[in-house]
């Protein structure tokens, strides 16, 4: 069966997380991703957070599946010629260098267009055009600058960053969409173009409900679904809302049986309006279904803390999975707080390919996250990450270099 992106060739100049997330997704969909690395070193994550000496780290392997690795010294004149040949043969160049690095290498947009006018140049940057565009950005900086940290956590504590890598991996996903869109437009125009995904922009896109709330707050001075209502105070900016759902259906994280010793013995519980009567029956507060102080969503808002406290008295008598089983029978929306250990061991995630076991020649078997997007006509096969420079000779041969020429380039330190 063919792959969705068969025939698309990606020149991958990315490193660490944001760019490799993007190019790995494209590789999963069938693109030929050629990862360009420095000889003897490679992507810095090959050695970061190692758990086995002298073996590629999980940080690297889990972000670089289905790719081919070549080593090129782009400062070497002959290495530069190899890179020019690759640009002429590829459809997309993806990079997440510091601002201006590609230009300093001699590969400006104008030069790339001379070599290949159909080339799409896709970039991850920390910020878009503006006062901070030359600043270097990492995951947590992006979460802070994109509005996520200021709205995460509890009102009586400091801003908090999320464990979800919304700055790096989130921006990589945005960039992948931009690349596929540019490839589609190229079928109409025949031209390449630049694609930019700024990390601040990507985080803000994922925080759009908070920008919504900022405008509501400025108009009304209060937000009734936030835990600060009715007894707390609202300032000029959207406050941290603890575990409030951020939507029209109030929700909160509640303790379950065993919470004293298990830090993940919790459940997320949503008091959805259409099933309110069922919630009342399950927790033994049938009278709330008709009580004017609780019967309607608007009436319940001032009492949410008391309501969730009462629900928690019930959830604490059940494990999170027992509570789920009971609540799902009545279509009451809820979800267990799953640890990474529980997720890694969940059979259904293995069956769908969301969690995959991969065999690596030096690391052995390890678990990784598979393609989160499933296409019925383009199933994903997760292949191991490449060893450093593993495919250099193979790719050089495809470019038309003879074995003698490849040997000469290696002797010259170009590859």
C-alpha cells in the first residue's frame, strides 16, 4: 500500500525537538526524510539524557524514526557542493537553527531559489517578526511567552509550565501542517515558498480559549465558571484557574480511593448539564436535581466548590477505574489521571499503534509514541532511528556520486 507522502523528499536540518517532531511526522506519512548531521557529533540529543553509555539516547531515538542520516561538513567547499546537490533534488528544507544561521551558511532564500525554485523552506523560530525575533527560545520560554504559563496553576501560586511539550512538539505539528499545505499549493503554482512556525504563535494558538476569556473579562469584569467566582476577585488579566475546564461545562480533578499513597489516584469529573440528574442519583444527592439552588447550570455556578466536594466524597470510595465504570454507564463525562507507567502498559494503545515497541541495533527494544494521526489508506510503520551517518553512502549514490568520488569526499572531510 502506498504512503500519503510517497515521492516527497525532505532535507532535514533540524535538531533537538521542535523540528524533528515535524520531520518525523512527515516521515511517518511516507516522505523520504534525509537528516543532515555533523560528522562525529550529530544531533545534540543523541547524547543528551543518556541512560546507556555511548548509545543514542531515547531523546533522539523517539524523535527521529523513519529517517535517513547523512553527515556533511557544510563549511567544507566540497561538502557545500553536496548540500547544493541535495537542495536541487529535494522538495522541502526544514530547519530550526538560530535566526540567520542558514544565511550565514550561504544558503539564503534567494540562493535556494536559484538552485531549486520549487523548494519549500520551512522554519521553526522562537518568535515571529517583532522585538524578540532574534531571541533564542526553548520549550518553557515559549510556554511563558505564549500565554500558557500565566494561565496555568492555582491562583495562590506562581505560573506553572505544562508537562506537555506544547512549545516544541506543538510548534512542530503546526509546521508539518504548513509544509503539507505549501506542497498542495505548489501543485497549482509550481513555486516553492517560505513556511514559518513561531513557537510563541503556536503556544498562543493552543491557548486561544484564554484570549477569549481575556476579552470576556474586560467586558464583564468577572467569569462565573472560574473558581474565583463568586467569593474571589478578578484583576485585569485572566487568572490561573486550577483544574477548571476552560469551557462551558464545569470540571475538576477529584481524589479517588488510594489517593493517600498513589499520586495519580484521581479522576477528572465534568458536571455536564444534560446528565445533572444522573450525577445527583449516583452520589446520593437526588434532591439537588430539583432544588432551585442546584437545578440549573447558572444556579450551580456559585456552589461549584461545594458540589465538587460532595462528588469527591463519593469518588474517594472508588478507585479511579471503578468510578469510570459506574459513571460511563450513565454517560457522565470523566477521565482517569493516568500515569506514564499506566499508559506504557495499556494494551489498547499498543493495539492502535499509539504506543510502539521498536528494536534498535545498539539500544535494544524500547517503547516510543507512534503516529497520533491514523490514515486508513496510509498506515504508519514506525522504523528505528538512524545511526549517525548510516545512510551517507546510500544518499550520495542516489545523487550520482561514484564510490571513488564518495571515498575522495570522505578523505577531504566533506562527508
